[in-house]
């Protein structure tokens, strides 16, 4: 009896299944399969672990606003793409620099981070609005800061020491004698600075001529010639023709300025308190030759 078509085809199919089974049982096949799984897993894991550069909507708005502020117009689409591309490159370089440790031991980076931390602490430190009694107390302690300084009218005669310091001083002393005797011709040399001031402060005089000159002007009797007074330029005779006394303003007139000073002082104290707390978190070690060990913060 001849076998049917199904029986004739069964043997090859069984043989094929056997061949596949033998192949699947081969150690080399197992090795290749495991290797393929590891390779695919590594590729997938590498893609998942790639650092992310994210530009969110708020930053996009900020980039566009900064461009508009600089250029006085909104950026075009091409310009916006260029701005975003530059921002991405900047972030990639920054992340790569951190990955390679380029931010370590860099004084500029360290100072910038310290500044940002200080600014952040100022923004988060809660400071209550002061009442008028607190502001008035501060004003009473620092009233001189808000004074309109004394002003004066002054005339001077200058003697250059290019001829020699001793000779210049001698000429100035002789001219002072003539002026005090009622003489009108004091002599003197040409001078790059004004010889007559109608409204000048002691601060101005100290800045331009030095503290010794300003001190002499402050103590000079009105209407009398004094000198010789030394400055960096040479020797001077001076006469104070009149003074306007310093004026202390009323608290109400400078309340806003006092308030700003109060907040500045409060922020400074808050920052000092923050630093005191932060120092307790760290142990400070200074190498030999560093001027002595710094006081170690107390432990909490």
C-alpha cells in the first residue's frame, strides 16, 4: 500500500524540525544570540543614558526677549533657530566641561557660584517691612549721612615748587605778609585748578588737593589769609570768604533713603547669619603656611 501525500511530506518536515533543533542546541548559536542581546541592550541603554539638553518654553521666551531687547525687534525664524542652536552648543560645552572636571579649582567659576549663592540667599531671606520707629531710630544714629555738607567760597594763590620746594614756600610766606598788610599784589604762579571757588565742599577740596589742604580750609577764619598750605601741586595761600553751614534734613524728607539703608543692613545681617549656619556644616582645614588655622565652626 502506497503512502498518501500527507505521509510523503511528513518526513521532510520532521527532518527540517530536527535540523533546526540541532542548530538551536549548538553552543555557537547560543553565544551569538547572547551577544546580539547584549549588543542591542547596550545600544538601547546608551541611548537612554545620553545626557539631556533641554530648552523649555520659559527659556525660549527668555532667549527671544533678550534678542529683542538687544536688536529692538523680534528675531526671525532663521535667527531664532540660530539662537537656539548657539544655546544648545553652549549647554553641551558646559556639561562636557563639568564632566571633564574643568570647573574644579577655577577661581572665576568658584567666585561666580559664590556670588549666585549670595544673591539667592538675599532673594529667599524673609525680611519684614520696618515700621517708622525702627526707621527713625536708624535715622537718629546715622543722620550725618543725610546732611547737606558745609559749603564755602574760597580764594587761593598758588606757588609752584618747580623752582624748588624751599624757594616756593619762601615766596608764599612773603606774599602772605604782603596780603595781611593790605597789599593787593600777592604774585603767585599760573595754576591749572581754579583760583576762586564760589561753592565748594571740604570733600571736594580733600579730593583735589589732599586732606591737609581741606583741614586748613575747615579751620580757617572767614575773611583772613592763611598759609602757606602744602598740596601735591605746591604751596597755597587761601582765604575763606564765606560759609554755608551743613543742613540736616527732617526724617520725613529722607524716609525712603533711610528705608533702603535699613533693608541693606538687614540683608547684610541675614547673610552673616546664613554664613554662620553654613560654616557649621563644613570642617575647615588650612595647609601649613596659611597664616594659622582658621577657627573651626562649632558643631550643632
